C-alpha cells in the first residue's frame, strides 16, 4: 500500500484513537451494567440493566469494532509501522481481531438473550466485559510504549531498505556469492 500523506494519516489516527477509546468506554459501561445486573437483588433493575446493555450492543458494538479494525489496518499498512514489522502492532491486530469477533459473535447474542430472559442474573456478562476491558487497556499500554522491537519480517524489511538506500540492492559481494547460506 502507498504511504498515507500526512493530513490523511493524522485524520485517520484521530479516528482510530477516538473509536478505540470509545470501544474501551463502551466496554466499561457494559461492565458497569453487567455488575449492577448481577449483584442487585432487584429483578427489575437486573432486567433494566440488560435492556440498557442491549441498546449499546445493538447500536454501537459492531460499528465500533469494524471502524477500529479497519482504521488500524489502514494506518498500519499506510505508515512505516507496517502490520507485521513491529511486535506491538502485530499483537494489537490479533487482539483486536479476536476481541472484535468475540464481541460480535458471543457478547452481543449473550446480551440479547439476557435482555429477553426477564431479569435472570448472568455472570458471563460480567466476565466478558472484564476480559475485554483488560485487553483494551493492554493494547493502550503497548500503543504508548511500543515494546518488543521489530519482528523478523521487520528486520528483513529494514535491511532491504538500507540496502536500497546504499545502492547494494541486488548486488552481492564475492563472499556472499560463495557462501552456501546466501
């Protein structure tokens, strides 16, 4: 993919950060409602909490997941970070993919079922948002700290880029031509 121009990169970065933070906030809201529904002794409050969760799940979860994933992919492919060049980007991609799939295909149906159950407490609607919140906080930390350096692919890409810049691309020394590993 062609590198993004600075204005496009910045606009997309703002979208990605805003939507990612929204996903974290949405999950914290779902966790709060799930804890309320599970711990209260009032069946009416449990039912109301699950109905409120259903509104969030029906209107916000899927769009937020998709926009986060797509904006992150475009950013990674359109910037020097790359998708598989740095461990932190690669790990964020897979966590986003897994948590997004779990959100859409497991959490959403679970919320719908709980909302239709008539106020029966469900511990899975506390556990799932708890795990998701931990995953999103972890992704936030690695986005800021950018740990672990380059992947194998990233090291090869960096070496190839350095070779191209130095004019060595495609040329091997006599030692490299004689070496069986080359």
